[in-house]
């Protein structure tokens, strides 16, 4: 039976802390919302009066808070967790915050001898309640392994993302893709309806192509991840088709902001001489623009 402090008992943190309690551990929880604390206590948790109280005499301290200012306040303000944590405590932040803020927090804690793991989560509050979250973990392997039994009570997919700060970085990359894809999905379905297509039929079609199946699981593994840019579908043709779609969208008054931005990206790739390469070479183009490259990328 492990002594745990948990700060942040809201929509995500509350169910996660409750799963630690269900796992047989003693969990002291703190939240500025009294109703959240009451719910936590009803689920078998122990109420803490402050962040410092939650962190006192425990082996692990978790935070699950809305932003970096809340995290820093919970740790470093008067009655913050740092005032009671000892050097044997492992601190785990599961919040979604700027990775550079994570680095700053880790550096400050390191100055006090406190070990930190960044472990933001993926999936929804419903999955958090069922212990089915995906955890993106960044930290030293010894601390990760010491914490793994607790992680496994909160999630069914635990991924070591590659060292301190890697979990925080992975979460932002994940959320960047999902939030942008949300807009793209809305744009595509809106265009479908404006040209008279049945939404259910449209969804059925899209689910059977890379539009719905994801380039990560279809086109990228087949081509650019293999360092093979021989065209299954050329950038020139992708750009042509995108141009038709954008023209159609303009004529039926369908918003296409992401499509317009993508057009610029295709034009840039063609300017580099990639028009006859596979359309997944967009990845190579963007890496070059970022000052990166694939290990053995084919010459353009």
C-alpha cells in the first residue's frame, strides 16, 4: 500500500486519483473546488487541506492541473507541495503545459533534489474513469519503472517517450495533430454537404481511404518512412486535386482555410523540385525547411 498525494481532482484528475484508490493505495487529494474534493472522498480518497498537506509524508505526488501557472502555484507558492516533499518523493505532472515550462519546473525541482516525471495523458475523461488512458511518459527510466505500477492503474497504454521532457513534448505534438485534424474533418464534411452529398455515405467513403484511415497508418509507412519517394501518387497530382477542391469550395461558399494553407505547402514542395515525387515527400520538404532530414533521404 503506497502513500500518494494528488493535486487537481477535476474532470480528468478526479477519476485518475479514484483509480489509484481502487488499486489499494492511500491517496490524499487536494483541489480548490470543494465539490471535487467531496466526490474524491466519497470514492475513498483522503481530503488534504493544501497542496503541502497532500504532498506530506508520501512517496509520490501527482498534479493534474489546467495550465503551467496552476502547476507552479501548486508546487512553489506558500503551502505548495515543495515545502513538504522530501528527496525520496517522485513528482509526476500529468498536466498539458508548454514543454519549456516543464523544463523550467524540472530544473527548479532538481535544485531541491526532487525527481520529476512528465506524464500527460491521451484519450477522454470517460477512458480516464475506466483506467484506459494512454500515458506519454518522460523521465529517467528508474523513476518511470518505480511509478509504472501506479501508471498501470490509470492507463492501459504506457509509452516511454524518451527521457525527461519527452512526454510533455509528445503531448503537444499529439494535440497539434488532433486539433488541426478536427478542423480539417469539419471542412471536408462541410464541403461534402454544400455539394449535396449524404453525410453518412461520405463518412463511409472517407473511412476507407487515407482521409479517414490516417496517413500514419497507410501512405507514410509505405513510402516516406521507407525512404522511398517513388510516386504512388505524385505531388503534382495531389496539388492539382487540391486546386480543384479549393475552386469547388469557393464556388459553393464552403470554408477552406486549412486547404488554402496546404496549397501553399504543396507549392513550396514543387518549387523544391519535388513535383514528381510521392505526395508523402511533403514530410521530407517540411523537415528540410526545419533544418532536419531523413537519415538517407533520396536526392531531389
